[in-house]
C-alpha cells in the first residue's frame, strides 16, 4: 500500500516523465492473433487483428493502405521524413467481442475500461462501430495516439493529445486512378460528406447555441476525465484547428509542436515570441462563433483594430468573398447609425436540378429569398459588433445590430462596426463583387 505522498509523486511522475516507451513487438502480437484465429490485415505501418467476420464492401481490406497514407501525412505535419518512420509499425485490434482478445492475451486486464478506443504505446484497441466512416476515424484517431506517443514521446496536456488526434484523423476517401479509395486529410472538413456522422462541427455549434462552448483558456485546462464526452473532443479539435491554421497563430503553434510534446507544452506555446494570448482567446471565440464546413481563415480571420470615430457620412466597400470586415469605424455605445447599401453581388452558381446548366445568383443588400443561412436570406448585408458579454450569456460573439439595404444600427458597445454579406463561410470563394455601404452617425 502506498502512502498518499508517494502516490501523489508517482502520479506527477506519470504525467511529467514520458516513460522511454519500449515498443510492443508487432510480430509476436500478430502470431498470437493468428493462433487465436483472428483475421489479420497487414500493411507497412499497421497490422490490424479483428474478430469481425469478413463482409463484402466493409472496406476493411483497405485499412492498411489508408493507415499507411495517413502516416505519411502525419510525418508531413510534424516535419519528419518518411525514412524516419520506415521501421515504425503499430498493432491494432478491431474488437467485436472483448473476450476473444482477452483469451488470446491481446487485451490485458490492466487496461482501463474504454467505451470506444484506447492506445498504449504502438498498440491500440477500437471497438467495432456501425458507421464505416466512424470506424475508420477511430482507427486513425488511435493511430495518431500511437504515432505521437512512440515517435514524439507525447506527454502533453489532454487538450493537445486529443485535439491533434482528432485533427490528424479527419479525412475523406477519394477514388484514385486505380479505383482504390485514397486517404485525403480534411482537418477542417469542407462538407458534411467529408466526415459523415462525425458531427464535430455540429457539436461546436450546439455548444455555442446552448451558451456552454468553452473558451480557449477552458480548453487548455480540460482535465483528462472530460475526454469521455464528445463535447470535449470537439472543443479540443477546434482549438488545434484554430491554432494550426489561423495566420496569426500558426507559426507559434508549429514552432511549439517541433519542440518536445511534454507537460509544459501549453506554457511553452504561451512563451513563443509571436504568441498573443489575448488575441488567441478572441480568435478562438470568433472561430467557434462562425464555424461551418469549408471555413477558411484566409477569408474569415478577424481584424481587431479598434478604429476611429466616424466623421459625417463614411463610405466602405463590403467584399462578398470575405467574412466579417472591420469598417475601421468605432461606434459609441447607444449611438444610432444609418446604414445604406447599394450594388449587386454574385453569390456563386446554382443549378435548379442536377445536370441542369448553372445560373449565377445575384443579390442586392436585402438578400434573396431563395436561400437562407442562419435565419436570414443569403446575400443580405449584416452589420454587427463584437460583444464580450452578450445578453443571455455564453462566450463573446458577433451580435448582429441591423440587416438589409437600409437600416439603423444602435451600437451595443464602444467598438468597431463589422459588415459582411450573409453566406456560409465555405461558400465565399465563388462570390464576386461588393456592396458600397455608407454609415452616417
Ligand atoms: Zn483519444
């Protein structure tokens, strides 16, 4: 029986010192699986043992090739050369009946109870799933754990360990020239079809609507026990996606990832010379506020410049290809401002039916009634401010003050006015044109 002090010390050591991980002997594990009559799917970087009966079209035969392609993309993320991992191999168990693996000595009694998946060094287990896409995602999620635990000695706080596993596992399959499905990473999914039934984006939006989405500081402090909830995975994924891709934070994040992935990871990120913690918190809130399929920081990153008071009537162009645009005009809380917009923008192309010719959708600043986004017509001019303490609670967000070609905005706070054309962030790229907008105090 250990004393409390000794137990505490052991606990600290368990988190602070990555045990020089001795790799699991994949050859021996494969032999044990064969002796137990389990099916083996073998590739360069993965041997997968399963008791799942073969079924036509289940996609399992492609798992090793998909895993090998994923390993190559993970190497790219961490700046490693393929020859650095030439000899690296993981042993995975895709489990229908835990007892068969236990009897074969492939599922130690010492493992904690896990509902979906678990990773120990270069071996991992995943429970079989009814959704082929989720089964594949889980395989790759545990694969990232095996990769980072053994090749990068990962011992970071949980937000990064789980966030990076989600971020690097997200993918879609594309048919290659040889007819076989090809692994294509989609760390920020372009469309629902990329990640069928995964729901990370939906999960962030649900948390946002409920006012329970965590901020970046909360995500950084996520305790390990919280990663039994889908919400914690979605929030950790969102934090990694935002930091890895936002132009203001990507360099600091990448520099930190090239260093040791140890318990000081979050502190070292905060100590990076280019790190701006206050801005990162705000950018993360803006990201989870606006998040949708196809989100692109090049079009939707926010300019937080404070601006100046408007002098008489001010004129601005609102680009239809960008998200929230800072007008550079700082409003006074409670003040009213007349907004008038002219011009027409093109909102991409739409065909009435599959196979029909595409027609360009044109919109004036009142929007079009044909298509709606987040409760308002697409193409409509939106005027908003960033509000740190929005009414009704929840994280800071953009609060829409007024909409349409002629409207009056009452400033919610002292701060800049933001304008944009209402459209999903993933559909901005094919837009054309701008509204000319005047703002008069
Ligand atoms: Zn995990």
